[in-house]
């Protein structure tokens, strides 16, 4: 994926050359085909070869992956959600005080949105 995000649309041969380690052409081809079948890549026929490209930007993919992971975590027992929040605050607090401030601003904004939504529903 990294190679395709960096290069854009590429053939199997181009991806294989950019890997930086020797892998069989068929191994790279099979991997790209599997990623295509999972919906992570799009492909088009160009002469005798397929050209592959990511179906999402790196940011879209990371957001989807984080959202999926977070949803799975929060769908567990209540203690899992509390543990997640505790770990998040601890990690952010250790690494980036400005990010902790941003987290607080975002929580306040979300609370205002939820309160406004509740008010509209009760009217």
C-alpha cells in the first residue's frame, strides 16, 4: 500500500521493483490481486497488464481502520471503554500537551452538538 500511495497507479512489475527486497513477481501479483478483491485497491487493464491504485487515500484508510478498531473495543464490556479512555489520556498526556488541550476542545464541541440534538428532538 505504501508504494501505491507514493507512486500512484502502478503495475505489478513497478511495485515489485520498488519493494526494496527480492520477491517473486507472482507473489507480488497475488498480493495485489488479494488487496483488489478485498476492495483496498482498484485496477484497470493497460495493454497486457493490470495497473493497481489504492481505493482510498492513506488518511481515509487510517480513519477507517481506527474507527473499526475503536468500535470493536467499545462494543465490549463497559470496563473496556473506561480502560480505553484512561490509556488514551495517559498516552496523550505523556506525549503532547497541546493534543490533550485539543482533545478537551473536541469533547466540549461534541457535548454541545449532542445537547443541541437532544433539544431539537424534544421540541
